[in-house]
C-alpha cells in the first residue's frame, strides 16, 4: 500500500531509502528547533510555546507537502523572515507581535491567491535576475549581523556605531563552535550545524555558563500563550502595506528558488524544464504559512536542507513524512531546548548567512543599471535591519536607472506596480 501511494518503484526508491533520506533532512535542518524560538522570544513571545509551535508547524507543513505533492521536501519557519519579524517589525517599528502575526497571515493568504491564480510565476519572471540574486545575499548579511550580535562579537558604539566586543568566555566558545561547524561543512558531515550547537551547549554546561535542566523529557509546553493571538484587523492598516509586500516577495523567491534547486536534485524536472507538481508544492508552502501564523510563528517556507535528504536517496513524500514525524517528537525534549542560549545558535545564523550570500558572483555589477540596485538591496538590509527597506531601494533605483538610461521598455507593468508599492513603503516608513 505504501509503495502504491508514494509510487516508490516508479521513483526507483525503497522504504529504507526514504527513511534514511527523511532522517538526514531532519538532522540537517533541526537546528531551527533551537534557533527559531530564541529569535522570536526576543519579540516578547513565550519561548516554551514557541518550541512546540516551531515543531508543530514544521510537522504540519512537511506532512502536507509529503502527502499532497508526494515530494521529499521539508517545510519550517524560514530564516531571514523570522529575523525580519523580530528585529525589523516588532523591535524596529514597535509593532506588537500579535499584529506582526496578523501581517504574516495576510501575506500567506495573498501568497495562496497568487498561487491559485497562476500569477505567482508571472511575478517571478518580472523581477530582474540581479535583484533576485541580491535579495538572499542581503538577507544573508542581515542574519549574519544578528549572529555576530548574539555571540557578542560586535556591540554598539556611540561614535562608530559598532565595535568589536570583549573576548568573553562565551564569545570564545561561540567562535570555536563556528569554526567547528565550518570544518564539518567542508567535510560534508550531515547535521553539522546541529552538532556545532550541541557542542557549544555542552561546553557552556562544563564551564558553568549553562544550567542543566532538571529533566530531559517532559510534556511539550502549551502553545496557548502564543497560539491564535494574531491581530488581523490591525495588520490591515495601510501603514503595513510595504511590510506585507516584503513578506510576500521574500517568501515568493525563497520558496521558488529552493523548490527549483531541490527538484533538480530529486529528478522532478520534466524534459521541457517544467517542475512536476510545482502548483501543489507552492500551495503547500502558502497553506502552511497561513496555518503557522494562526499557531503563532512567522512565515513557513521550503527548506534547502531538503537537498541533503535527497542526496541520501529520498525521492518521494514518504521521506517528508519521516522528517515531519521527527519534528512532532522533538517538543518532548523541550527542557533541553530551552536551556540553549543565543550565543549557541549564533554560529548557525552566520553559516546560513554565508550560504545565502554565495550566489552574489552571478550579479552583473559591471552594468551599473543592474549592479547599483543589487548593491543597494544587499547593503541597505543589514544597515537598516529591514528587508522591506532593502527591497524598496532596490526596486526604485532599478526603475529610475532604466528610465535614465533610456531603457524604459525593460520595465514591465508588474515591475511598475512593484515599484509603486516600494515607493509607498518608503513614504510610510521614512
């Protein structure tokens, strides 16, 4: 029955192969269980509830894509968008986290409508390649900055804005952990980020910086301090148009880029270049974001770490079911997860930031009308702590330079609309 439902023979795989692939994907991306609650807790949300919600939303999203689309992909709260949620919207703009969840909900609904209507692919095609490549690079710099801050490597300075922090014992431990993760990544060790986090926590316990939990296993923390607390009505305010657009845009390209990369790995790309069941995969992504916002988490997206499970042999949704089931078990180990400090997860942010930055060489900086908007997109994000601001500067500068260069025909109608939304966002925020 399992073979028939997931079409194992047709995909040239076995139950054992799918189990190994699903386990590999979980180990590779399980760092999010530690990282995500720490990040959103800074927005004033209950960390215990966030542990359960992170695992539950990852389980739901991964199970949906596994059963519905029958692909070996895994979904979880997206890195970059959770930092945008915490540092730009809540801490930066002073918006309460309930309204921020409402913004995520609205962006998820719009995301779903774009997918159902077929407009999603048209929007993707309308965005210049240089800006598509610049967005993940800018987000990578932003979350790297957050990682440096959380480990204490950089601190604020009244004159130079930033300076190197003091070499404290916890900073040394964090830097050693970062070095270890990078070495493990070079050696292509599965679950290297998770291994690094656990070693940092172990070192913190040994040197007395982290208190051991009274118990290793317990009933998962209740989700009620956070779940169903979103404020949708306030999120509908005109002042949040730019923010909603930013969530929508980043999730759009993050998920599409990841799906394309993983689909090639899983041999799901047809001879004509089209991806098998991409509508169901994108739909799963959008539905998961809506459900996640109701539960109390930022945007859910497809994880590039799915490629690790695919490389280990995963070819069908059965692997996704295995990965999702492991996320469902994880909250029972909440006492261990709750003791993990920010400096232990900081190296994970930096390593992920590096990976998000690596395609920057494909941006044509020699053509200024392409390079300048890409540069502004990348540099404005970490300097302002806002993905929304970086996107706005990038789109507006791209359109302006094309007009000045007499290349207005290269600006499509959809891009004009995006530019207008970007300008509205700047007017509202500045």
